[in-house]
């Protein structure tokens, strides 16, 4: 019983973790790309990494927090423009190829030892070098607060303050996306997802709309990246290809083209992984599976879950089944 | 002459007939009041010339049919003038203008914005959106489609209601009102054609271009589609449509342009065009009335055939003897 309770606790901790919120924000951005507009962005992690680098490097060099945030957004904005201008006029697959390679280019450039003074190369940038202006903003005071069995320091490195900000940002981003997609602009996005030529024949500037969607989703990705590194450090490898695929898994589980799907999907993705890992740790003897192996095992199970979702419930948990019945 | 062509008079069939009877029935003839003028538009796919039209004018306020056998280049021509394809002759003398605005370099979306809206041969209903959403997308100048304004409903709410009212009216006219909340993908083929036409009308076009509006539509629906098209014309809209069904063409068109092998071969009223030798040639082939019966074969041809048969027999014999180089030579000969 005790072990079971511990597992539940671990799941609850993962559920409210700022990294879960950060990924949720990035998935909300990916939802604007893939879910609503049909842009196959395979490099959301690249947007996250750029946001994190822009943010951390500027603060580390003595710039104030808002400027750091602006630099993070600016980097992602430029990245979206550079990716979008050549590829958005072509068929969707090209965007996928270009984004996945561009994200990898960003990651490998971040790891270059020649840039050690700048990006910290493979070691990355420790959180202590950029976190202070953020924690200084906290109005939660010192000490720690115990809610249920969740006990964190009020401000601290990885406390209630960063959780509060991260989940507030998730809420704000969701409201923003809700406002955007219920508008005629959102209707255009869905129209473009269905058939670009039809929208073009109705006199709409498809390229401009797709670019706007790419930029908005990319900026949300950058914001996710900034939140992701707040409680930890900037590590290029933490935001590699697998991060993009985690985002896709979360999006498909929750339901693409829905407002709450990305949040639900991210929470389920991370808690389910912790559940599998802790159960395997607690009940499978070490001789069969060591704790390092349970980590990999949890990802395997999540992968199988993704496959089952796509086969048996392609619309995800919150998606509209009817919408998927008609193959365009 | 142009005053005759203004929209109110175009509802009167007599006026239209009189007006068009004065137009010369030759390919590329001059119209009293052309809304669309196309000059020297060429499109080549590799070595094949799909479209090569020297001059075409489309009269305002009437229904013009564009006919021609399969592969005549009608759809390609549509794609070219609506900006969905680029002419090979672009920058080398290709010019076309709509209501006096030169369209040589404009994109598909700006062609549509200038008032020339098209539909597609394979309907492009947005199947995973509701019929209503499909309609609403057709409206032009929507404030809510601007990214910055879209987040604030008060800035576009009123216009949205107006657009919706207009969409309801059009859906009612096209008998689709009870389907308005269904996904467009659940409509029948004919209903999709109707929806696509209604959606095109949401933008208040001055000219509508229909690519095979009757293809795959059942006869009952064809009748209502036809009357819709005629109503549009009577309201002053210019209609250009591609069609294969000659009954339809004869029934509703005021003017017919015929394309064959990429060229404009004839123009005129439906009756004139259908008795035009160039059109009959295009549809049936230039030798359609030459009898190829045995007795008609000339001696010359017979001699030629006999020669060929003899050559063939000789080659077979050589092959049977097993000369190693013979098969190759034979293959080359065949080419």
C-alpha cells in the first residue's frame, strides 16, 4: 500500500512539475501548427531551444529579464521566417524535412565547443547564471508550503513560484489560442488545413496566413523552452528530436485541433511515464530490469500507447471523431 | 453598343440574342463589352503544347460556354487565367486583363479578390468543415481574418453576423439550408457542386468561372443547377463555364467558344458552332466522313501493303535461320 501511495505521489509531483507545463506550452504551439493549420513542423524542439538560448544568454550577459524574454522570442521569430519563406509555398512534406534538420542544426551549433563562452557548448548553461532575475520577481516570500503531500519551497530554485508562473502561462496561452481559433482567422487556418487551393480560389493570401501560424506556434514553442530551463539548466540535448516527438505524442493523445488537448496530453504523457517507471521499479526485481532500464522501458510503453491511440482513437481524447471521418 | 450590355438588359434573352448576333462568329472575335481579354497565352508541358490561345474576349453579362474534346486544354486554360498555373509565354507576350486590370503577374488569390472567382472540376469542398464554415470562408474583406483584430470579437462580431445572414440566404437559394451544420464531407457530389458555387458567390464576384459544374450531378439536380446559373446571369453576373454535355451548352449558353488541341478553333452561338466544320473536325476527327471500306482502298496503298507484308515475311525467315544480328535489326526496323 505504501509503495502504491508513493507511486501516486510521484505522479502528482510530475503532474504539477514546471517542465510538464513548459512542454504543454510548446505543445499548444505545435497544435497551432499541426492541429489547426496542418503544418507538419518536426522541429518544435528547435524553437524551444532557441527560446531558451535567447533568454539564458542575454540574462547571463547582464541584460534585464524582459529583454531576455524578447531575445528568446526574437530568435524564434527569425527562425520561423527563415524556415517559412522557402518552404511554405511548397507542399507540406518539405516543411517537415526542413524543420527537423534545422532544429538539429540549432542543437549541434549549441554544442560547438567554439561557442563555449556563449552557449556553454555540451555542458550547457547552468541555471544559476540566468535564474536570479526571475526568482527575484517572486512575491511568494521564503519558507515552504505543504499542499497535500506536495511540499515545495515558496520561491527557491524549483518551488511553487516557478510552478505558479508556468501554469499561469499555460492558461494564458490556452486562452490566446482559444480566442484565435474561434475567430474568422482560425476558420481560415482550418480551411488551409483542408485545401489550400480552395482557400486561394476564394481570394485569401494563404502564404501570409500560414506564415502567421508558423510564427505564433514558434513563439509559443520558444516560451515553452524558456519555462523549461527555469528550474534546471540549458542543455542542447534536452531539446533534441525526442523532445519534438514527445510533443507530438502529447498532442495526439490529448487531441489535435482542440484547445485543451495539448494540456491534457502533456499531463497524461508525463504522469503515465512516471507511473510505468515507478511500477516497474517497485514490482519488477532488479535482476530482470534495473532502474536504468525502467527509464527506457517507460518510453517504450509510451510509444506503444501512442501507436494504440493513433490506431484506435485517432482523434485523441478530446478530438471530434466526426471531423476525422471524411478524408479530404 | 456598350449601353446594351449593361446588367439590367442582360436579363432579356431577346436583347442578348440581338447583341451577340452582331458579333462575328470567328475565333478571337471582338465583343461589344469584353470583361475578360486574353492575349497570346501559351502553356507547354515539356514538348506538348497544352494551351495556345492567341486572342479571346469574353462578353460581360452573358453565359459563355467553353467546350472542346478531352485534352483540349480547357481546364489548363482556366488554371492559367485564374493564376493557378503560369503560362510558358509569361513575360514573352502573354497578357490578360479582367475589367481593364492587367493580371499578367497576379497570384490566384488576387485574381479572386479582383472579382473573378472559380470553381474546380474536382470539387474542393472543405470536407472536414461544416457547410456554414465553408460558406463563411467565401466572404471577402473580413476584419476577423486579420491576425491582430481576430482576438477581439467586438471588432468583427457584427460583420460576422452579416456574413452569416448572407450565407443563410445563399444556402436557402441553393437548397442547402437544412445541411448548414453538417460537415461538407457528408454531402453528395451534386450538393458539393452546389456548395462550391454558393461559396464562390459569397465573394460577390463580377465573373464566375465554373469548371464542369454538371459533371457527376444527377439529372434532377442538373436542372436546378442550370436555373441557378441562369439566375446569376440575369442578375448581371458574367459566367464562363466548361462543359461536355451539349444539351446543357445548347440550353443555357449565349455564346460558345470551342477549344481543340490547345487552340481556340471556333466561336459563335451554340447552333452556329455545332455546324462549324472546324468543331466537327475537332470532335470527330478531320477524316470522320471518309469511308475506309475495302473497295475504297487505292491500288497504291494495296501495293504498299503488299510490299510491307513481303518485307515482314523475309525478315521472319531470316530470323528462323538464326542469324545472331537479325533480331536487333528487326527491332530497329519496327521503330
